[in-house]
């Protein structure tokens, strides 16, 4: 069985089997950021589901991850599929808080009253969640308690939430730097069924509803590039009134320095807050430190 120190690979392998295992592990910690045992078992289940365990290489990788005992312990993929919409809303909310913090700090730290703080970012995302537009489309939890609970639980995998949300929601980026080449990016097309990430495009009559992790799997270099960039930013930045950096340096979810990341600290791929967002934040009453 994998240990905390060896859960995520230290580098991106060229092996398709290893990439599938890497993708499965990322998805599993998004579901269980606070329970390594459950995450590991789920990673085994996703890996087995995606590969079919048809080769000796795939079986060896599964054995290293936890083997058939882990498969027997793992929560049902179908149950997780049934809770997909709720999970996606939570990941989107947490990503929104994290990206807002980054945008506040990078573009508005000197002009925004009180600087970049978690509470400001949460309030902005909560206001979006409670808006009529969101209540209609249900892309965010429409309840402040849910958003704050999601933040507390998913904070260790904030970098994965953001990377996933950017790719899933076709977030506009200025540039992607993948495979040592500058690639202008107009949009990340997630409309094709082959890269939809188990979010509702599958034909249940064909049994495809168990295929999870395809978005990360098919775009793993881009996903890791985004996640590593946000990981580096949040490990180096302490928000206003916070006692420490946002992300805990847990080896379970931390990407290795051998993986290159986007220059989030330099604002790559980020946009300034809108006039409406700035007005909301500047009018907000800043709470006293506790």
C-alpha cells in the first residue's frame, strides 16, 4: 500500500499506466482530502475501473497502490457519481475563494482596504452563490455555511480544486506553458465527451457512468502545471489576519518541485477584479481580528 510520503508521484511519467494512476490519486483526494485511507482505496478503484487490469503492468501498479483488498474496501464509484453535482459545486466554491484571494493580493493589495483576506474572498463567493443567477444555474452552493464548510474541508486540496475548475469551466487563461513550449490558449474545450470529467455526459445504457477522471487524465500536464502554480503561490503567501499560509505542506497532496508550475505569483492567467467586485469588497465591513 502507498504511504503518505509516496502517494503522489514525484514526477510525470511517460507511461500511460502511471498517468492513469496519477489521475486517479488526484481525483480521490478531491473526494477525501481529510482521509488518506479512503482516498487510497478510491484511487485503486478508479484505476481498476479505467484500466480494466488487463496487463501485468496494470496489475503491478494496482498491487503497489493497495491491491484487491483496497478495491474491496473502496466506496462505490456509482455512489460518488450520484453526488457529483454537489462535489463539483463545492470544488467550484473553494476554487472561487482561492482565486479571489490571489487576484486581490496580486492586483489590488495596496488599494483594497485591509488587503487580501480569506473572509473577504468567502464573502464575495457567498454573494455570488446567493445571487439569482447562481440559484438558477446552481454552479455554487447557495448557502454561506456550505461554502465555509467546503473551504475548511477542501483547503488542503485548494490547488487541485482550482486547476480542475479552470479546466472544467473553460476559465480564460492568457498562456499555457506545456512541454517547454509557449502555447497561446483561447479556451480549454471541455465539450467533448471523451474529456468530460464524469459530470453528466455519459450514456448510462452503455455503462460509461463508471468512467471517472477523464478530464485530468487527458490533460494531465496542463492540470499539474496549473495546480503546481497555485500550490507555490499559496505556500508562499499568508492572507491578512491569517496565522500561516493557506495550504498545509502535506506530502499526501503536495506536488513535487520536479513538476513545473504556472507563474501565479506573477499573475499569469489571472484577471483583475471587476469594478462590481471591488465595490462589494470595499463596502464590506472588515471584522476585527480575533
